[in-house]
C-alpha cells in the first residue's frame, strides 16, 4: 500500500484576464470580474482593478488573496511617499515601486500577475507589464492572466509594437485613438471569453486621460 501524503499549497489561481493599452494621450486598462477556483465560480462581480494614484491604475490576476495583500502594501508605501514629498507618485515611479515590492518577496512571491497603466509626466499613456517576481518592461500594450495566451497574439497582430532593440528607440504607444482602443479591448474579451472558462461575466474598463478617470462596463458570457 502506497503512503498517502497531504498536499497543501499556500497558493491558488483564481483566474481572470487583464489587458492594458497605452495611447498618445490616454491609457485603457480592462479586466473581467469573474473569480474562480478549479471548476467553481466564487463570484461573478469581483473587480481586479485598483486605482493607486490619480494617474495610475493596476489590474491584477492570479491569487486574489496575494493581490489584496500587495495592494495594501502599495497603498501604505504611497501614503508614506505623499507625506514625505507632498505630491502623488508618477506612474513610472509607481511602476518601479511595484517591481521593488515584488522582487523583495521573490523567495515566497506574491502569486499575482500585474499590468500597471496610466499617464507619465509628459501626459503620454504608459503600460508596465510584470512577472510574479518583479521583472518589468514598459510596453505599448500588454495582457496578463488566464486569457492572456489568447489575447496577446491578437494584440500583436493588430498593434505590432516596435522592437525594443531598434535604435534610435521608437515610442511604444499605440497609434489608435481612444475610442478605437476601447473597441479593440472589448473585441479581445468577447473573443477570449468564448475559449477561456476563467474569463467572463462582466468586463470593467478604466480609461485615463487628461480629463481624469472614467469607467465603462460591458456584459460578457456568463457560462
């Protein structure tokens, strides 16, 4: 008789998909609202998007308990920054802080896969994409989560980001207008929802531009 051993893991994967697209003067960040474990849906209305500063928003998929812990750490670090500097962090500064925070926990990582989007100091859209241990890159568009393998090839086909190896460096922002980017994101999720059981129910879209932040919603498949 073989010995039975209990396998306990401190991690779970709650699924879900996040997408961000940066433009010349805007940034669109979107995520679905389904939270699952295995073949069970835990809730159909869980927001994966959090506002970190006036011009900076983060969307996270993966293990939502770790995501919530990470959000609390970033919020407290940002509060300390505001007390010390009398201003809010810029989006690139928040991007570096997120990288440092994830790397600090690299031996017992936050099991969260993040995209950070917002406007930089010049008012241009910026998107930062991360792995679980803090390696990050500024890109024109990115996707994370269970549907990212379906969405990323589609975005590559539609937006064809310039190679980071090109010299002189080419701007990573996408050539689309704000409304075109929102339509593209909606198409991405409508497509991914058909094939990925962990993506669905509702799409939450956050748009940052010079006028501030606005939110949109769209229903997705609920099966």
